C-alpha cells in the first residue's frame, strides 16, 4: 500500500503543478508582458474561473501526505517552516491581488494589486522549483554537527541560506546555487506554461507576442535543463542509477523531452491548445523524472549518521493505508465531477467573461 499512496501523492502533486502552474505563469506574463488594460483583462479572464479551484490540489496533497506519510509530513513541515510560511503569504497576496484589483477603478490602486499578483506569482514559481531542488539535494537529517545528531533522526531545520551558498556544505540552507538553478527552471517553464494557457483560452492581441516569447524561452529552458543534468552528479554521484536498474523509468524523461521538443513548434501549431499540452507534458515528465531518480527516497539525508527518509520508513500503518482507500475513492469521484462541470461550463475562449467586473 505504501507504493500505491506514493504514486497517488506524486500524481496529485503533478496535477497541482500543471493546473496551478499555469496560474503562476499567467501572473508572470501579467507582470512583464501585459502593457495595456486590454491585455491584463485577457489574462485575468483566462484564469479567473479556475485559479481558486486549482489551489485545492495543494491542500489535497497536504492531506494525503498527512494521512499516508505522517513522519514525512512532520519532518518536512517543521524543517521547511520558513519557506512554507513565505509560500503561504505569497499565495494570500496573489489571491487578494486578483480579487481586489477590480474593486476600485483607480490607476494607483490597480498598479499596486497588479504588482502583488505578478510578483507573488513569480516568487511562488521560484520557491516551488527551489523546493524540488531541496528534495533532490537532501537535508541534514538530525541536524548533525561534528558527527553528532542534535535533533531526532528524522527532524531538521534549514535557514533560508548559508554563507557559503553551497549545496555541499554541512549546514545547508533552503537556497543555494543548485536549488536556485531549479527555481529558475521553475520560473521559465511556468512562464511558458502560463503563456500557452492564455493562448488556449483567449483571442487576445497578446497571443502572437506570447508565441514569440515561448519560442525564445524554449532555448533558455533547454539550456537550463542541460546544465542541471550535467551538474547533477555533483549532488548525487550516480544520478541515473535508478534508470539503469529499472529501464522502464526512462519513460518519464521521454515525456519531458517530447514536451520540450513540441514547444519549439509553437509558431506552427494549428490548434491553440496544443502548446498547452506540450508544456503540461514537460512539467509532468520533469517532475516524475526527478522523483524517479531518487526512488524510494522521499527526502535524502546528507550525512552518514541518520538514514534517508524513504516511502517505507515514513508511511503510516497498513490498516490506516487500507481503510483510507475507501474515503479517497469517494473524494476522487466528487473532485472528478466538480472538475468536469467546471471545465464544461467554462470551455472555449474566455474573452467575454469579464472576471474583474464587480
């Protein structure tokens, strides 16, 4: 049952990244590329009916983590306390930026909340990429100092950064040059993803410009992905060990590179939604490839004193995991119905929705 819930957790996290990821990307586009009021309205109309429902998946991920892997939940929520609080505040400011912008029609008021929405979206994309980098790099479980644990074996605490800014330091920080690289990949990939969603859901004059932006950012993204792969061995001496032992895992990197290759055809794609499919494939393949590379670890230990956290030593007891399947089935059915209705009601272009009008 541990493996079943692990797959469920990763799939739910992938769904969240794809769905709320286009919201973050749209916010970044709104910040840097929407110069006119018409462009800004097109972007908010594209995500307006969906953004709050998309965030439910993050809550669902937290719920499954608490139920199926309580030790990992306790360890990560305490150790990553600082970035989690920052992410919480960014989610709040992003939401109120969307909701309050249209309440008062004043240029200064609108500018304040435009910036709150855009900057929060940018930083959220950055921090989620940094979070993935922390999982790949690992943490100092037990907060080992001079070979002695100062915490219990599965606990840790990280400052935002350490003076050396190195992922190889004994006392790590949340942000170092490796996790920052993955954060930048997160920003670039979600910007592309958000642009594809805007193209898919609107007939905005901005769309042709966004296609050019996507095409140029694809080269940046390809370069960043290649760099991350080349330097991965600095963090993990044998980063592809799982792939050679289990060749079926190559399926996930293939999905990622199919998505990335498809994005280079953005200018010639006939259907507006095709680009969004390719960026979704890239995000899904990138996340699952990263997870597959460290399996069965869920949080590696950077010291030799305390063991890695794996899906087997952090899972709840078998009875709880089995009983939860029934409740989970009901929840999945309800969410499936809700999402079907939501996307059916708001199918097609969103140019006439006027999300901000109150």
